[in-house]
């Protein structure tokens, strides 16, 4: 599982997501040119000393990053067609968030394997990108047993059909 930031333009959000990745053991990819210098004090203030613990990948542009992805690309977008709670996440998924000011270009939007949305109250437009990333990443890690200390996933299929997400076996 990786979290990718497409041309981020707010250093505080990037710092928060770098800290999120470092604390959860999730690699962070910065795709394209950020709208700030990566040594920005605001980035360091938001990421604290966790930034040095982060697994950070840099990619010149979206095609270079996409070519390096072994699994699906799941774009978090307000124009998504799949509620994040309905997604069956996989350990090799990459979650992609767009620029705070403009999202991602249509070509990137169209190339995503899954366009994920978070249901919001009717009057709300969008969540902060770092909060959205944390919400969806948490669900992805829960499903894939990807939190630090989780037991490894058994690759053999279960003997019985598993219950749908959100329902308990009784």
C-alpha cells in the first residue's frame, strides 16, 4: 500500500501526510513538481521529526509514477463514482490524492482504476486532502491487515464465503 500526492501545493498537508505514512508504515510518493520547496519550514513543522522516518518516493510526472505501480491506482476525488466503504482494497493498491487547489488533470482522473469518494453532508464540497487520505488509508489498512503489528494475510482462500463488509457473522 502506498499513498501518492499529485503535485501537492500546501506544505502543511504534505507534512501531515508524510507523518501519517511514517507512523503507519506506508510509503509516500510525490508525483510531479510540488508547489513549494520540499525543505519548506511549514512542511517540516507539520511533519515534525517523522519525515526522516518516512519512505518517500519522488517521480518526475504521472506517467513515470504510474509505470512503477504494481497494483491498482485508486484516486480520491470529489468526482468519484465509488464510495470508499464499498471498495475491496488490496495490499498493492496505491491511493492517489490530487492538488489541493485543482485536483488532478482529466487524463489522470480517467486513468485511475477506481475513483473513490467519501460521502459528505449535502452542503459540503470536500474534505481537507490530508483528512481524506487518512480516512481512506485507514479503511484500506484495516481491510488488508496492513497496520503495523497486524498478522500477515494468509494467501489461501477461506473455506467458506466471507461476510460482506460491515456485517458480522452471527
